[in-house]
C-alpha cells in the first residue's frame, strides 16, 4: 500500500483531488457553496487535463469554470428585489412553510416550537417574490427576542439577513426597540449572528445594540 502511494505522481494527486472536490460540491444544497467548490474542482481538473495533454478534459472543465464564475457574478452583483411581508400567526402559508421546513429548521433552532403569543411578530422574507425565509420574534420592553430567523438553503448567502435587519429599522423605532437578542449553541448560527453584527454576551446569548435615531 505504501509503495502504491509513493508511486503516484504529484500530477495524479492533482487529478484525484479535483475529483474529490467536485464530488464534495455535489453535496451542497447552497447554490453559492456549490458554485465556489465546483469552480475550484473544475479549475484543478482543467489544469490537470491540459498538462497531461487530454484536451477534451481541459477544455470541458475550463468551460465549467467560466459558467461557475458567470453565475457567481450574477449571485453577488446583480440587483435583487427584497421585500418583507408581515403576516399573522394564523397565516396558512406561514404554518405550511414551518411544517415543510421543520427538519431543516431544527438543525439551527433545535428547541424551536411554534407557540405564538398575542404580541409576537412574523415576517416572510421575499427575494424576487420567492419566500426565502421566516423571521419571528417576541417584543419585550426595549428589546426584541428573536425566536426564529430562518432562511432556506438556496438563499444562505447573508443577503437576506442583511436586508432583514437593515429594513426593520422603522419597525424598531416605532416599537422603541434598542436591542435584539438571539439564543443559540449552534456554531453555524452563531457565525451568522456575528456576521450581521451580534456580539456574544453569554454561552448562548447574542445581542445586537441598535441605533434607532
């Protein structure tokens, strides 16, 4: 086995690595993660193909690189239409959305249960008129406790979250909310909260102070 590994050239390892990276890219449900990972794998495969003289391999994977770059540019630079739509807790669409995405929601909010109270708020986050996510929270004196801030996997590129909090400023001012609170022990969710300006106060408590002038 050791002799076999030693007999494999560096160039062959490049080919194996490219294959593994492309295979990994197929496992991502996030469009952005898929495109980035697939681009890296295709670029390596293209280089590998040209070096060994396999022009079809090099050209085809070079074309895949161009396609991935094109779609990444569209994702990050094209103008998209976002909108917030406030709904009641009795909304049939809200209930169906929560039910349909229940298993994925629990990956990030394992203790979440939809038990709405009178003053709870519920927003659908629309992206090009498609429902990208759900935002629910409880209003307390001077603060807002976020109970659910969920985005479906194809839209997890931080754009929806950044739009959400920047466009709720009028709502925050209207209700005299000065801080936002979110609780999590999930690493991915914690990373998302830090990315949009929350600071970790305790083991599971994250707080974002607002300037609502």
